C-alpha cells in the first residue's frame, strides 16, 4: 500500500494544479454567462462589475441563441473545419505517397514540405491575402493580367484569332469580399496544415509491410490496386488521428478571419466571442459555453471514429 501511495502522492500537486488551471476559467465563464456584465453600460452602471445582484439566468444564452450571427458562426465554423480537413487529408496522402521513395534531393524536399507548418498563423494570413490573393498587387492579379494580355495578343493571330475573340476578359477575385473570404481562409490554413498531415503520413508509410506489396506486384496488381487495398488501409489510423487533432485546432481559428475580412460575413464562434467580449462579457461567456459544447460534440464524434479505427 505504501509503495502505491508514494507515486500518487508525488502526482498530486501536478493533478491539483491542472484541475485549478482548467476549472477556474471554466467556472468564471459559467458565472459570467448567467449575469448581466456589460463593460460600457452608462444606463446601468451596476452592470459594469460582475455581481450576483446582476443575475440574469439563461437570458444571455437566449440572447445569443436568437442572434443571427450565432447560427452564421456555427455554419461557417463547420464549413471551414470540414473543408480544411478534407483538403489536408487528400493532399497529405498524395504528397506523402509521392515523396515516400528515394530520389536526389529528398532531404531538401522534405524540409521544404514541412516548413509551412512553422509559419505563424497571422504571418501566414498576411502573406496570402496581400502577396498571393490580392487582386491588384498579388500573384493572382499579376497572373490574371498576364492571361488577359496573352489572350489579347492571340486575338489578332491569323488562324486562332476568331476562337480567342470569343473569350471574355478575366477579372481577379477579391478574397476579402463576403462571399469569398471563407475560401481564402480555407486555402491559407490548408497550405499551413498540409505539412502536418504529410509528416504523420510519411512516418506511417515507413512501417508499411513491403512483403505484402512485393506479393501484390508478383500477383500482377496495378499501382492503383496497391494504393487502394494496401496503402490506404495502412493509413487509416494516422488519418483518423490527423482529423481529430486538426479539428480541435481549426475550431479555434481567429487570426486568419480577422486579417482576411474582419468577420464580414465570415464569422466563426471564436470571432463572435471576440466581438461580444468588446462590451458584453455575459453574452461572450454564453457564446463560449456554446463553443465548448460544440467542441465536445465534435470531439466525441471524432474520438469514436478514432477508437473504431484503432480497434479494427
């Protein structure tokens, strides 16, 4: 008994500290979500300080629930997260299979593939929205302008001029607009997080059973059959883990949305919490509790998916 008690006793400070670290912020958020707590209330000065006398019950939750931006934020959160997960997994698998072979410069290629993951999210968003996606000075604007110039020159060509006269003049897309800002966020986050998936999948491919592949080759299996029936089942567990980890991180995206569109038609739950937190702490806390509930629902679904994959 004494032998078992000593390790538990030594673990107790770390466990207690972790519980305090988790429970205190959550308890304060719960308390604020049930009171009227408005920072700049000139009509009711007593609301500017947290107090039980400002008890509101579920009023903050009802206010958030009936807010149109709340449902838009949930919709955008799910669309952005699901799109990023789909793209990163597809690209990660393809790139990992492509570089899982020996060729000159393999080490340099792998370093370059992984390097985008180490770029800070704010820097990543600034680079993409200003240097790549900008319709005037970015690579998109230069590319569209070059294509229009090329088509304009071919319109006077003797044989193909009539064909190119039917082509319209292309216009660059403004990715800061309401309809396209979510696409910009998906592209830049996919570019940053695909290396993470590639790293996990490359590591997993190193342990793939080569004897099975050799047997499949002797049996005349095509490259596609080898990939479908050997490589993909082998990557089932790494794919499930990548999906779970990335979903947790992408539900908290904020910097990219702020830099791209400042939330114009592209709010997610963390951004909506930030908007409420500028003044209405009660509503921000209630939104935070909704975000915790959504994150737990997603986590439970993903954990079951991962558990099912690991048990197969």
